[in-house]
C-alpha cells in the first residue's frame, strides 16, 4: 500500500500538516487518537489531483498539545486557522471518523473556502441516545476510556485492530499498517478528552445547512461509526451521494486506498 514520507512540512500556530502536490487544495482531517498518518496510503495518489494537506489535530501526532476540553469545536477553529494561514480557497475538505465531525463543525467558519465535502465513516452523533440508535452505547465509550487510562498503547492498538472487519486484511497487512499509522506520538490526555467530547457532540442540527457537494463513503461492516449513521447523513444533506463498500470496516482509506482515492478524485473532477 503506497504512502509518502509523513514528516511534518509546516506548522501554523497550534496546527501541523503534511503538504504535497499542486492545484486545488485537498484537506484531510483524521480521526480520534490518530494523526495524518491515518491517510498515508492515500496521499501520493491524491497528490496527482491537487494540493494535499494532511492535518494533525492539536494534541495528536506532531501537533502541539491541546488545552483541556478542546474538543471538536476547538479542532474546527484550528482547521479554520489552517485555511487562513495557508490561503486555502475552493478546497475539497475530507474528514474521516471524528475528523468528519470536525469538518461539519468547521463548515460555517470556512464558508466559501470549501467547494466540496467528503465524509469517510461519518457519524454526526457518536454515542447512542434517545431517538438515535446509530451510535455506540455510552458504556462502550467509557470502557475504552478506562483502557486508555490503564494501558494507553495497548488500548490504541486494540482500537486500531478493531477498525477492520475480520477478513478485510491479512495479519501482515494489518501489522504493517499499524506500524506506520501508530508511529505518531500519542497523547493519553487528548485521547481521553476526545472520548468525553464524543459522548456529547451532536452534528445532526448542522446537516440541513450543508450546501456544498457532499460525498459519503462508509464500510458496510464498520463497527465504530455504524453505517446507519451515514445513511441518516445522506438523507439530511441535500444532494449527498453515498457509497457503501462491501466487506469493509471503519478505515476504508487504509484497507481500500485505491478505491477511496478514485472516489475522491471523481468527486473532485466534478467540481466547477
């Protein structure tokens, strides 16, 4: 699975990013407890279609630490700061997992700077609650937090392995991806704050106001952000298109990078 060197190429205030390619910006926002390395297999192929910027959220990877309770709203403000610092206009904004929630939160701050949206493994509401069966039980989220407190590195590796369907990758493939993706610095504090925020964050009220072309990509066997969540998003965002990938779990950009890159490139090519 091809990747590019993911040493940081820049920083602006609290953010850190990797940048490669030229043309229309393609901004990649990763998920909980990980970093831009979660997009490693995609970056080289996407760079043939535009200027790729893969962000480390504050408190993740090589970015500076996050203050307590920074949360999705804080990450959205940081993302808007990156757009301003790098002069990004008419971008394709790509969010994966928690990064998709960050992208939705940031849209009102970014305005016309975003020409299109792509949400991978999206849920607008991570935890179950009344009227929302498409989230994980809060007890599961709290159990993960307990594992992070007790043995953080083991908890992260267990979470990583659990992103994939049983037959989605061979064991050597999964181990190689884990070695690459989990090589970034890991902050237990940021991970725990992120889980607390995911228990309460809810982007459902934002969906009807999304007015840019939106692509949804979801694994049929995603055990973390359940496929029903993106079906809800597809109904709520006018004109959204949804692709469900058979046999795929939570991280299609890692297990099926060529297919995800093709879908993103096609989405990009359709923009004016």
